[in-house]
């Protein structure tokens, strides 16, 4: 059983940046693909970016392309979501989730992730 904990959320002005962290307990982190998702008020949870166990990246949503970057460090069981040029439309609860997969697979379907964190709130407003 893995535990997933997100952090780094908060309030930021439009145009600002935030870096979210995802720390995972356990010693099998490098066997999981990792995805970042978000859920805005009144909307379904949506996938943003997915990174394979070996660091390969797959874009999951065009709305963040060029603004958000996903990365991971298997040595310390941590992943990050760097978010730049934030706008009010990015206000949401952001979640990190893991999916057991083969090396190199970058597939993070929202309905088939194995472990989820509780999320961290990001608010973008002036």
C-alpha cells in the first residue's frame, strides 16, 4: 500500500507560478507511472500530465501544454508539477495519482489509477 501526499498549493496572482510536490511512501515508486489531475469547482476531474516510471512524459491535456511541466525523482519518491503563467481557469484542487505499469508506459487514465492523494488547492485570483 502506498501513500500519496501532495503539497505546494496556495493562492497566487494571475501570471504567477507554483510548484506542486507529490511525495510517495513505499519502495516501489519506480514501478508506477504518475499523473497529475485537477478538479475545478463544478467540473469533473481532468488529467493534466503523465510521466512514466522512467521519466518519459505524455501530455494529457492541451490546456496546460507549454505552461505546466511534470518531473520525478525516483531516488526520493517525489514528483513535481511546475505551473507557470497561471490564470483563474487553473483554480482547482490538484491531485497526484499512481498507476502500476511497465517501464516507459505513459498512460494515466483517470478511472484506472491505483493510488490517489487527497489533493492540494490552487487558487488563482487578483
